[in-house]
């Protein structure tokens, strides 16, 4: 997909912990608008990162006085979501914008704003893991979470017409991005109520995420999407089933607040995850019938 860059719009951080002023570059997509905010700075993390904000079709045509607002989905590995040129495997992006647009036009989902947070390369493992591993390091997911909750989310809520409450805020990703999404959902259910965990890295630090879930004192009010491809290895599939069992043991019910799916022949890849964007969005943001 060829993209062209349009005008700039300032995006200022107002909290004391976020002093930078950012410029938003509008990327004109065929179906919607993609705002790029370069070099987002956090006082909780070492590295700056780019942030993409996808606005659903019709967003900019709505009268601001009409007070039409949108739920928000925060997604990790933002460079893989919207544009083929920036994807980890060039040309193999998730096509999130195209898929969301189709579902909105077909009346199958409630239109969301989707925020793609770039990973920072070598720091990805450190930021996406809630605990430290003796061999692999990591363990700074709580700092990454503070960046989203205390700096980025307030900025998004001030700049765009969002529904800022937990009931309308989701977080999602794949692999380690799924792991950090599960962690933040369980540790901050008053911020995020929707969690998408595609091919979650349950194996991290001797399956520490399972301990977090099993030791929860009560079942948080979450709507969960969990999946795994059958070609991702026996360990990955077994771990996903353990995760499902732990969630159901806590009280989550399949088809009520949990959707667990195994995709036959699917690999651990951007291409495979792109094919699951549609059903994931339909589960997390179902169309609400109007009265």
C-alpha cells in the first residue's frame, strides 16, 4: 500500500512526567486516517518510540459538537500493524486498518480507535516481560505499563474523541506482546477490560504468567481473546491450553468472557496473526444494537 504524508498537528504532553511536544504526521490511507507521532518520550523507559493512531472511517467528518466518542485498543509492535514498509518481515503487516474498516462497514464491530505502539528493537524483550529470566533478562513490563497508563493514554484521551473508561479500553499483541497484554490486563483491570493475546509466550520465566492468574484473589472483569496456531510447536500449544485452563479455573467462561481458538496449521508469524485480526476485533468490540 502506498502512503502519502500530509499535514502536522501538535500533540503536547501536559503531565509533569511527560514534557515533550510531539508532531503528528497524517498518513492518508484509502480507508481512514493514520496519525504518526514520532519519538514519543517516556520518563519511565530508556528509549523513545513512534506511536501510530488509526482513526476509523468517518471520524474526521463527525461534528465535534455531537460528542461522538470511540473505544480504544492499544496494540504493541506497532510497526507491524498498518504499513507493509515498516513490518518486521517487509510486506507482511497485519492489515489492521483494512480489516477494521471492512468490519465497520459491514456493521460487525463497534468502530474503535487503534493505537499502535512501536517496539524499540533490543529493548522489546525487557519491556514486554513482567518478570526477569535468569538467562534472558527482562522484567520491566510494569515500567512499560506506566508509560502507557500514565503518559500515553492520558495524551490520547485529551487529543482524540475517546471513551476513556476501562469498559471501552483494550490492550493486545502477539507473542511477548500477548504476554505483556495479559499481565497489564490482570494488574490493571480498572484501566483495561479487553485483552487480546495472540500466540502468547506463556513459557517466559517458567510460565510465571500462570502463577499470576492462579494466585489472583478474584476474577477481574475482563473480556479475553486467546489463540494459538497448531504449527507453533507442541510446547506453545500445550502452554496455551494450560493458560486456558488457568483462566477457566479462575471463573472465565468460554463464549461469555473468554474466546479461546486454536488455528489449524497457523505458524508463529505476522502473516498468521493478520488472519486473526478480524475475529479478534469482533470478539473485543462487538456491534451494539441501537435502540
